[in-house]
C-alpha cells in the first residue's frame, strides 16, 4: 500500500511529498501524524540539511479533508480512543487532539535548518499554513492561494493567524482571511507570499537548484540565523541585539567558521561539516 507521505533524501536534501493526489493532497489525521513524525526526525538528523515540502499531482494541498476527519487513524492510539470513547467527543478533547496533530507548522518554522515549500496548483487552508511556515516558497505559475476557512464558516487553524501576518503583513492577512478570495501566483509574488514564480515545467529544477545552494551552505550559521529571526518576533530591539551577540560568538567558535578561514587562506570554497 502506497504511503500518504513519501520521503526521499538526496545528499543533505530531504523531500517530503504529500501523496493523496486524487484529493489534491488534503490532510487526514494519518497524513498529519506522519508529517509531524517526519519533520521531528528531520529536525534532529544531522544528515538532513534542507527540507523540501511538496505534493504529488496537480496540487500542493487543498487543506484539511473534512470528509475524512471522523475516520480512525489506526496508527494513532488517541484517534482510536476518540472513536470509541464518548468523552473524547467533547470540544476540549477534540481541540486537544487537533492541536497535537497540528505541530507541522511549528516544526517547519522553528527547525534549525532551511525549509522550502515547492508549490503547484491549489495551496489552500491548512496547505497555505504549511507553505507560510516554510522559510522559502517557490511556486509554479499554476499555483493559486486561498485561506478558504471563511467559506466553510470556520476561523482557521494550523497557525495561519500567526504565520500569514508575518509573511504578507496584517492588513493583507485580514483580507485573505475575512474574504477568502483566491489569488494567482503572480499576485502572491507581488504581495510577498512567495519568493519565486517559475514555469510549471521548471518548478522541480528551480527548487532543486535553490535547495542545492542551501545544502552547500553553513548549517551552524543557518541554525543561529533562524534562532535569531524567530526570537525577534517577540523581543525588543535591545533583547535581539543581546541575543545576536551571543549567537555570533557561539557560531564563531564552530568548526564551520574556522573552515571559512582555512578556505580563504587556501583559495578554495569552504566545505561545511555542520559542527
């Protein structure tokens, strides 16, 4: 049986592929759980330097699969218990279950290595949140974007209320949420929702080249860059300067920083170890 999440690693680049093409890769409990597990492993695996998230078929992710949300994920004891225990039908318990399975945006946003969303076709609801959680978004000209929650008379989840204002600004985020309109790839580029828009036939090639560049870069520096940027979202300028000073000194003592000096001396490109 084919997994709903595919994993492939080439050198330091791990590609995770949502694999429900007939449903435009809509998220089920099982897919959410498997994605959480894969990202948790990738975040601590020194052999993984870059994570690419994408989907099979003609769409990245059409959001949560509402029609499957009452189905059991046999690999998740909580899901099995939920189906059998009436207590788990309460709003609080259901919310706790959803929160536990919604860790992927946190992992993509905070893991100490670059993350890239490779996007084509619909990028909707929770799918848009996953894309917004990544450090970079590379989109095909076929890509389209919508929060879509308001169309289902729901407020949204998966961290979008936190992520989208930081990517496109609070005014545009409110517009995307409250109106729920679909926007095309070129408009997404204009408002800063994506970093690149490329022809669909070039999406894989362009994303691979982008990931290769990051894979050749300094992993220790990436770790501290993300730590500083993420911390700055809730800190004062003085606090950020203090943190940056500490991170600079920590990073400067790494083998990667010393390798840069050796490479300059030898007239070659540095070869980073990640230590």
